[in-house]
C-alpha cells in the first residue's frame, strides 16, 4: 500500500516535471522563432539597401570617372554583403554567419561613406536630382535597418537570457539550444552621418 | 438562421460549458475505473496470504484507496489540461509557431505573399476587426489554412505555402473568409479548450505506458526475489489498465472533437459564401484540394493536435467517424450543387495576377457620412460582413497612397504614420508636438513623420482610422523596449493640447486595446456582468459622449440621447453635461462594459447606433467613435454603410 502511494507520488512528480520540460522546450522554440522573424525584418531592409547601390553607382559613374577604384570597392563590398545576407538568412542563429554579415555590412557602410565624401568634390553630382533622391532613400533605409537591428538584438537577448537561466539551462543543450544566438553589430562607422546631402 | 453574432457568441460559451460537463463525466468515469483497477490489484496482492478463493474486492470500499484513485486522477488530468490551456493562452501565435509558421512581413515583396496580406487586410476592414497576424507554413505543400487564438483580438491566421501559391485571389478570399468566420463565431475558444481537455486524458494513457515500462524493467532485475515478483503482476495490471482507460478516454474525446468540428466546418463554409457572395471562390479552393496529390495534408508533427482548426483535413488515415472535417465532396456539393464530381488538375505555382480586386472607381466616402440605416440592421452585420463591406474595404485600401501603405507595412514607418495622424490641426499645438517628437523619438522616425505630413493631410477623414488599423500588424512587431517608447510618445502627443480630441482618443483606444493585449499578455476578458442595470452609469457616460460628439446644439444632442435611452431600455438613464462626460472616465467605463455578456453588449451597441442615427446623419467623428467603442468591447462591427 505504502509502496503504491510512493509510486503514485513518483508518477505525479514525473508528470509535473514532464509538463515543465515540455513548457521549456516550447518556450525555447517560441523565442527562437521570434528572433528569426525579427531577422526577416532586417533582411527586407538590407535587400532594399543592396538594391539601391547599383543605381547609385550608375548615377555616380558619369560624374566621377576618375574615382574608378572607389566605385569598384563599393560594388565589391556590396556583393560581399549580398552573400553574407544570404548565408545569415539561411540560419539567423548561426553566430559565425551573423558576425560575417555584420562585418560585410560594416565594410559596405564605410566604402559608401568614402564615396559620399568624395562626391563633395563634384558640385554637379551633389545637386543632381537623382543623387539627392538616392541619398535620401539610402538614409531612410539605413534608419530602418538600424531599427530592425534593434528589434533583432532585443529578441536575441531575450532568447539568450532565457536559454542561460535556470531551469531552461539544464535542458537547453539537450534540445539543440546549446549555443547563444549572436547579436548583429555592424563593424566600422555608422553610415548615418555620411550620406547626408547638404543643400 | 435567426441567430446573430451575439447569439453565436453565447452559444459558443454554452457549448464550451456542455463540453466541460461531458468532460467532467468522462473524468468521473475514469476515476471509477481507476479505483476499481487499484482495488482489484491490491486485493490480488493479499490473495495468497489469505488463501481464500478468488480475489478480495473488499478494498473497493476502502476510503484510502478511493481517495488515492480520485485525487491521483484529478491531479493528472486536471494538471495536464490546465498546463496545455495555459500554454495556448499565449494566443494563436503559439499554435502557429508550433506548427512551424513564419510570421509574414506586412511589406513582403513576394507577389503571392503580398496578395495574401491584401486579402486578409480587406477582410479585416470589412469585418470590423483588426488585421490578424498572418503566418505562412512554408514547409507545407498541401492547400490548407487555420485560425487560432483565444479571442478575436489574439487571433492569427495561418496559411500553407501550397495555398498561398496555388489558389487564385477569389479562392484565397473564400478560404480567408472561412477562417474569419471561425474567428467571428468564437470557434477558436472552443478549439483550444478541446485541445486542453484531450491532452489531460491523453496523459492517463501515457502514465499507464510509463508504469508498464517501469515495472517490466524493475521486474526483470528482481526476478530472483519471489516477493517482488509477486508485486510485479498487479503493477503490470495497473499499467495496462491505465493504458486501456487512457485509450478509451482519448478515443471518445476524439470522437467528440471530430463531431463538433465537422458541424463547425459546414457553418464556416456557409458563412464564407455569405461574406463574399462568391460560391466559386471557396468551392474552387476545395476542388483544388481534391485535385492535388498532397491534398490538404499537414506534415508538421504537431498537426494532429490542431487538426480541428484547419480549413481542410490536416491528417489522413482516420475513418469518417474520426474525421474532423466532412468529406470534401459533401462540402463542395453544399456550396455548388451542380458540381460534376471531378477535381481539376491544379497547375503548381501559378503566379498570382496582380490585378486589383476593385474596379478603379476610386474611393468615395459613401460609407459613414450621410444617412444611416436603422440600428437593428447595422447590428445584424456584426460578425457577418457582406459583399458590400468587402467592396468598401477594397476601395478604401485602393484609395490609399502607396507611400502610406508602404509606411503602414513596416514597424519603422508605422510608428511615424501614427505620430503623423496624431498631429493637431492647430499650428501652435503641432509645433509643440513636433518639438517633443524631435526630442524623444528616434531621429529617423522624426524625419519620416515630417515626410508623411503632407501625404496624410490629403487623406479622406474616414480613411484615417483604417490606416492606423492596417499599421497594427507592423506595430505588433515592435519589441518590448521599442513599444514602451512608442506608447510614451503616443500618450504625449495625445495629451499635448490638454483636452483630448475625440479622434485622438479613438485612435489611441484602438491601438492600445490591441497592442497592450499583444505586448503585455493581458488575459482575455471574462464575463462578469450579466445584467444591464448595474452598468447604468457606464452606459450614461458612453451615450452622453456620443450624443454630444455628433450634435452641436444641446437640443439635438438631447434628442439623440433620448433615442438611445429608449433602445437601451433603462428609463432612469440621465444624460450627462459636456463637462461631466470626460474621455478618461470613458476609458474606465469601456473596460467595465467589455466584461459584459454578449447580449448586453448588443443592447449597448444598438443604443449607440440609435444615438447616431437619431438625426439620420452620421458625421465622421461619430463613425470613428463607434469604431473605437465596438473595438473596445471586442465586437467586430463592419463599417456602417450609408444608404
């Protein structure tokens, strides 16, 4: 009789524990989904940014034929960033891919910065309608990227904190949540101050 | 079909109660079986010692054993159910994410996703709900969709990739209308409860399996010991018994679930035809399901649990009795009696034609302003939008400038859009508000706001609230930190001019009602008020504000209030003066009214419409207020269409 009671209590404990573990698993999945959704936001904006650059190069080319090197650097940095984005989009939880994307976007920002700094020397270019519009669009896209990145980093932080705290930390590794997701940081200067078109 | 939205909400609650009763009976049956099982097994243990003939059943009356069996069952089943329901209380997005859904970006560039979002937005405006988040089940090739969530506010819609790509716009509209009908009918609450209850019973069976395994395992080790071997047999019996009880419990549970679900599917199909007036749409979608090899099957391992939430059968291999959906042919024939029984061969992945649904007639403010149909008629459309409402919604969406739609579709621009909508007409106020934004908001958002000002200024008055509403899905994507800042800024903008203007109040009310629930995880409202009389002060305030808002002179306002009072049926109701009726108190009153029973809400809304219709004229302010009121009460009220 007492053995049976013990067994029943044991079983009840196991059931409760099981429920808790299932809850932890689901929460981990939910948080992971959330930061993946947040990454999708960044992806949209970065793609838009990448799409603007060929237009920019096309516009600038006519005026800045002497700055071939800078233009090529921009195109190369853009291609690098496109590749980085594709890889990171496949698995936003992959820290290495996120780090590479951050580096590539940072490099793109700094080459773009150089391009815009050089464009200061070409008053015709600076005043052209196309250039004004592109500068404007790049800047607003940049703001959106920054905002989406903030959302992504918030979600990643929430996931990481949950993953590292008790009781989730006990099971996280077992359920394939053993690694922290990486924050997305763009290396190099922020582009904000750069494509500002002065009138 | 005399039932309306409010009756069906009531019915959904009653059905839930009935289910709970059925479930309690099932649990009692389970308790008794387990008690018999335990008593028998323990009686067998003492059998040899007593050397009597036959097992000892005297333990059946032992109170200790009874307590053990009853308490144990209660803990296990109750705990299992509560756990599952608590988990699903997080709302539809939990279900969607567990099924492998990806939240669709409102500003997606993919044409088929774009089309899906447009159809959902249109349906939401037509039905008078906020646009639910849309999840795409990317791994699923079959044609299927589902709606999930505890309340209409927490609802999400999920669509498989197969459905998004293979269905035409009309077919997709039919499917989405079907899902909206589930949302509007309160089916989802029932669905989630069903999942929870079944889960509790399922655990009994799992427990039996667990006991069986454990005994077999320890029995193997202790084979040499006689005494222990003796004890193993009853344990095996208990394990097996629990499994059998669990099996029958789940068996009957599934039977109930399937029966309820089949009935609801027919209803939702009929409602979809009623919304769109296009039987071809939903019939076409059903035929396409029959025409492709994958049908409507869902691959996700979590699909069986949620099978009754889907548009089509998500799992295969069940007999008709267990099927959560009526046979495809039956469903098609109910919608399209002339069907010849053949399924078309669906061409995979036909890209959507990006033609706009509405003819380019432009958006005339035919709805809202102008004469109003009778209150009773307006309330009839609650939860049951018609083709006219969908047309209205499509034209409204079409009339919006691209810049505004683009801004509404991503979180960054959506915030700027809301700020812009809140800017005052008065130049001095506006300057103050902008100064605050420049200080407090993100610099980029401030610039975006400035850019939007001239475009928003050209919006039709009646398009302003819908613009904010289509921005909601994007705003839901703000993270907790971002939302906090947004909320602060909205509050400052609204209060900048010391007296809150009605539009600002309505906008803030609609936004926060939705976003608070989303971000704060506010529990769905419970019904606390079953009678109208105790709510008289709240009704007085609500109707007074409405009467003053729509009528400049006191006499006309008094007449409107009188009409409302008669409809409401509270003869003692007293009209408040303009000074007494402040909007902050209205917030509190609406929170109370939200916890009223559906029939009470109906009376209140009828009175509100009567108040508006008293002078046969509806102003934009009245329309906006009504929208905010119905949204606050959780009642999906389609836009009032002028006659």
